[in-house]
C-alpha cells in the first residue's frame, strides 16, 4: 500500500527540509503550507514541487480545516502520517509598535489553526484506529541583546509546545500513535528532518507519546 503523508505548516527552512525527506520516500504527498502574511514579509512564490499535492487552508476556520483533512484523504486515498510543523516567523518589534494585523495573523495562522487541525486529524485517526500524528517544532529562544525581541513568534511556539505535551500525555489512551519532535539547533534543519524520519520510517516500540529531542545530544523521553 502506498504511504499517505500529509504535511501542514508554514513556509520555512524546516518545512522545506521535511519535504525533501518526504520526496525521497513517496511519489506524491499532500501539503497545506501557510504563506508568510505578516506586514513587510517578502512576497515570494513557494517553490514548485511536482510531488506536492497543494491544498488550500484557512487556519482560522474550523470549516476550512475539516475540508482540508477530507481533501487530503481524498487526494491520497488514505492518510497514514500527518506531520504538523510549527516554525513561526519572527516579529521583532517593540510592543507599542506591533501592527494589529500581525497580531491577528499570528494568532489565527500559528496558534488557533493548530487546535482545529489536531481535532480533525484525531477524529479521522480515531475512526480508522490507525495513523501517526507527528508534531514538530523548533525550540529556540530569542538571542541577541541589541536587537528588538521577537515578541509573537515565541508565544505561538509556546502554545504549540503546550499542545504537543498535552497530546503526548493522552497518547496512550488513543488508538493511533502520537509523537513529538523538537530541535534546539538553529540552522540545522536538514539534520533535524533526517532525525524525524528515522523514527517515522521504523517507529520503535514504546514510541507512542514520546518527545524526541534533536540537538547535540539527541534523545527521547
């Protein structure tokens, strides 16, 4: 049976590294990639990836999210692995200068949308009693005392981290597998993506509910 992989996340170096690993494994995969809609963000078109089956998604809409999951399963025939990547863009600004539109975009695209998507994937996998939900995030703190702090990115990341921890805690009572992956290595996305798929390709026993940490000393707990 062909492996059905569904990828969701924002356009980033990490999502591109994960896509490169997926392309080595399947001829086609479904993907919903959130563009950077923040003010001042470069208006770059996403790279053309022939293997990617692109899907539309409005993360702030529960109806759009339900439609997304149904569309992914229809295009793939079945979803075996849902890989969710949280690598939010930075907004380096003083609090008083934050654009209101950027605050709404960050909350809708990089916080609220994950809760809607996790719910729909859980409904699907619970009904099928099969599937792997992989939650992936970068665990990198602000750096550089001379620069304005990234005010909103870490908040979105903290929300996703808390969501992941809650799902991992509840994973043993679910009929599907939930795994978490985090990295503290900035600029080492290729190695992190390879690390993720070493676990997904051959899920080890007792990996359900585990958080796999990538870095200088990679381990899981």
